[in-house]
């Protein structure tokens, strides 16, 4: 997989995951604690995914996905979370 493909997968997975967790955000399916908030759980799972990527490929993650791309993907995931949360509150909840 080329660098462009890895970046595209990172952005796509973060956007899709953020939107999916945002749609669950109002219901709080993981509990009422702050550590069980869907946005927090989303970023924990993203971190675990990066650790799995590091272990399976035996290369540092910044060699595959540069730091700016990692941060941009996290911002994209948070924005998608907010969009999904807005969708579930205003459009689906009607």
C-alpha cells in the first residue's frame, strides 16, 4: 500500500468512526462516566488501532503516517463525531 493509500485509509476510518460514535453519543451506551463517553472511547480505540499497526508492521507509526496527518485525522474524527451527534439529535431524534 502506498503512502497516499495509508493516508486515505487513516482519514476515512477516522471520519467513519467519528460519525458512527457520534450517532451513539446521546444514548451513552457505555455508561454515564466521563471515561465511558463515546468520544473518549473513540479516541481510545483509535490509539489501540495505532498500537496494533505498530506491532504488526514492526515500524514506527510516524514512518507510515506523519504526525500532521495523524493530528489532522484526529481533528477530522472529532468533527465527524460532532456531525454525527448533531444528526442523531436533530434529524434522527425527531
